[in-house]
């Protein structure tokens, strides 16, 4: 079960990478963007593994991580980042 969280968050990172990549330019190289994304999203997997995994916690972590990923790695304004982080989870 724990390995499933790691895999799911990695797939979610790939989806977010392509989603935000269609909306905005990357700030960093492909490799650096992927490494930052993997780091951020796997932190979410670790939180889900060690804390009680609930739907609410998972959704909240996904929104926070997606917004952080778009703010750090893509040329997006904070309000747009939050908006698109919510859209990407729909």
C-alpha cells in the first residue's frame, strides 16, 4: 500500500508537469523541473504514508503541492497557480 502512494504521487507529478507546461513557460531546465517536481510530490507521498491518509488530507496536500510546483517551476502568478492547482484536481 505504501509503495502505491509513491507511484500515484509520481504519476500526479507527471500530469501536473504537462498540465502546467501547456499553460506557462518553465523557469528551469527539464531535468531541474522534474527533480523539483519529484521532490515536492514525494513529500506528499511520505506525508500520506506516515499520517492517517484521508480524502481531505490527500486533496489538501495535492492542492498545496500543485500550487507550489507551479509557482516554483513555472512562470505563473500566485492566484493563477492556486486556481489551476484546483482545476488540475477536478
